[in-house]
C-alpha cells in the first residue's frame, strides 16, 4: 500500500467508524469487519503506519530522542 492509498484508506475507515458501518469497499475489494473493535484496530494500525512513514521520511529514527549536535 502506498502512502497516498493509506491516507485514502484511513479516511474510509474513519467514515465507517463514524457511521457505524462494519464493511467498506476500497477499489474492487470489499472488507467486512467482525466487530467495531476490529474496525478500530485496523484504523489504528493504518494510522501507526502513516505516522511511521512520515517519521522515516522526515529522518527521525527514534521519536522523542534528540539528535546530538557535534561541535
């Protein structure tokens, strides 16, 4: 999944959570979750993946750890 696809998928998952739907269609694929907890878990994983990608793209390897400045 590309970064752009992950952003679109996150929006679809958020809409499904907000509307109380357990199924959604992404392109030609349809996904039905067993429970709202499973849907939220999938949403949380996509959010973690997006944050991880953005962190790596920004050059941050350890969040919260400052890069030392050598003089």
